C-alpha cells in the first residue's frame, strides 16, 4: 500500500510518499519539504496570505519531485492524503484542492487527514508501537497532551489556554532580537546561559488538570529583560536559559499530570511520545526522558525531520485510515479549526 | 485540441470543455456563487469531465483564470488546474479574468475603447482597457473608480464586468455603454483564449495586483548593548 501525503497547513509546503510493507512496517519513499522561513522572516512570524501564495506556487513541483524520488507515478498509488486542517485556511485549501483533484483524475481514494493526527500517529510509522500511548504535541501552533487510543480515537487530556509553546519561544526570540524562527535560536543562546539567574514563574505547576499556560511566563521574562535593558550577549543567554528552564519544568509537570489522567482515561500506556517542532529541543527531550524512565515507560521522539511539518506523517496517517476503510469524499471541507476529539470543549484559542 | 477551462476567481464556479478552439463547449457547467468555490469545484469538474468521452484522459490542455479576483477563489482554480496538468501530463495555461471579460466585447464592438472593470471593494476596481484593434491602452491594474474614469478620457467606451456600473456612475458626460455587469467571465471565452495562449508565457500563476498586506515588525525588540 502506497500513499501520497500533502501538507500545507502552515509555512511548510510538503509532499511525500510512504509505503506500508507486508509486515506492517512503514517506509518513507520520498519526503520533500520546502520551508517558507525566508519569506516570513522579516515579519517575525508566519503571515497567512504570504504562506498561501507560496503554497500554490510550489506544491505541484514538490509532488512531481516526490513521485520521481519514489520512482512511482500517480497510477501506482493506493490513495491520496492531504492535511485538511487545522491550520491557516488559505494554505489548507490549496493542499486539499490539489489532493481532491489528483484523487478525482487518477481515480484514487481521498484521505482528508487531521494535521494533528499526522503527528499523533508518527511514532507508529517510526517505531511500530501499539495503542494506547500518551502524546505530547508541542509546536508553534499546538500544545496538547493526548491519549492516543486508536486511529480516530483520541482523548485530549490537556491543552494550552493561551500561547502555544513554540509561539512563546518565537515571541521571546523576537523580544531579544534573535532571528526567526526563534525556537532553535533561544535553545542555542541558552546553552551558555545561567538558568537560575532570573526567577521566572512556572505557570500551572501542580494543578490537577493537564492544561498549559505560557502568557504569564512570557510577560515575566519581558519585565525582567526590560528591567536590565540594554542587554548584553550574556544577559540574552541568561534570559534564554532561564526561560527554557521554566518551560521545561512546566512541560515535565504537565506531562506527569497527563500520565495520571491517561491511566484514568485509557489504562496503561505503551510509551510517552513527544512530537511537533518543539520536540527538537534537546533540553526538553532529556527532561522528558527522565520523566518517562521514572514512570517505567519508553520515551519516543521521532527523528528531527519528522518532528516538524512534513508530508510523510500525513501520508502515514492516510495509510492508517485507508486500511480501516476511512475514506473521504470530494465534498470534504478544509477546516481552520479541527480538534482531534471533536466532542470535547475547546479550552484554548490556540489549541 | 481539447481544452478544459476552469474559473473560480470571481462570482462563479465554472468549467467547460471545448474541442478545436473556437467551437461551442461539448460540456459546460457554471454556478453563480460568492463563496464555497473550494467545496463546489471538484464535484463540478467530475460532472463536466464525465460528459465527454474519455474524460480527463482525453484532454490536451487546461486553462484557468488567474485573477485578478478573490485570492482564495483563484487559488482553488489554479491548484485544481495544476493538479490536472500534473496527473495528465498536459500543459496548463493562465488566462486573466480581465482578458476573458474583454474577449466578449472584442467579438461584439469595433468602434469604441473596450474596458473591463472588476469590483475590488473600497471604491476600487481591477481595470484594463484595450483599443478595438486589441492593443492594450491600460494594462491590468488596481485603481480608484474615479481614476479609472479619468483613464477613459472622452470615450466612447464599452464597459464590462462587476465594476462596470460603478465606473459608469462616476463618469459624467462620457459616452459609455455598459455592456454587461455579470459577476464572472463567460467560461467559454476562458477556454477560447486558453486554446490560443502560449504555455511558455501564459503561466498558471496568480495575478494578485496587490501585496499581501503585512508589515515587518520589530518595534517589540529590546535594545542591545
């Protein structure tokens, strides 16, 4: 079984082909990603209209390249998958319309995948783990703890009530004059810094629910920085280290609570999985590794190219859905908002 | 040559298939709509292609309106057209909404300036003017309605498009004939223009005529020593 996966929900245009082998293993045959970082850098964040304009110019070329890389034609595929949301709607429409049209012309099943489901199922592509498991999804747009019980069977245990973690990293970088995207820059600056120099708050720490809040931490960092401005390189390093330490403490505490809630919702997890662009942060990975070891669980973090947005995770989610017969028709809409467990209330705008 | 034409850039979701350039369509469907193009287009393409023998595999070329118009609307059409081009390995050409509107006038009127005006909101129009010979007088541009009127001089001129009435209302004492104020070009003209377009130059790229409306921000940055 071979599926093409398209991803256009934010600032990466991506197309990939993934194959499901007879023994149930996933194999990435091609994974083409075109980042729009340069287009958005001047604005210090993703501009939706700029993103949409870039997607429509690039997507067909990326599909062509991915098929060539995989040495396949559209006829060889068993399905066409696209991220149908949640995300920036102008881009989502480009990807979904492209997938629908390819599916129509090549007479292949269409799979309208939830972008979050792509991240949620990645550990099954890379490590073939069984259900259920705890997913910590941390990116520029999402911060969630999810009990992954099966394909299409998700229980959201916690989410952010204000900023996403990656968004907070980007805003801190912007404040401190670091380049965009800010996450890797803050991490790099933090390497030489003193994480104890600034006493920043750990919002939500110890709360019995598994929700996140980043806005207060971000404000506290801004006040500390304003107090000592103009900033030296050492100040920036210490601010970044202190901020990162606070975020990691919060993430570990929230994930610990998430594990407790998981057991009530879904029993014993097979693993703790961290995914999304912020999962690339090594300090956070090490802290989560310790937490998982304490709980007697494996921590699985996808390789870095699969942490950020890409087509392979969409293609894999498409395979998981296709083999269960969960196929979509041509009228399926693009969605700006699309919680994984649609039945539950929205705790935060940025969820 | 068999060509499929697609238009979702303005107030319609439309497609047709034509054989040999100037003929009448052998399949045709046009739905008037302000929004909902993204959901409507692919099922519509399915119906139109099903009406011709050979369906998509019988096509030699795709033409698509590239704007100016609704950003999201034109991207829906362009994404679909480029996907068909990729799947069928055939050329895809872009046709501007303004030229498709003007083509209907060229066929009908040969003594006036011919102007297409598309309502761009906030008192503005997407605007293009050609001489009866077909020569461009005003290239596609975004203008205030009163500036568009100024460019028409003393006329006489024939006007077409969703902004035609607004331009005519602003123009006093000029000999203007409002030909048509339909919300979208005739899809048959998109196909005809597309069949004679040069694929090397008429690329299926959006014609926005307006920047993406974003300003660089660095006022939040703290001073560094």
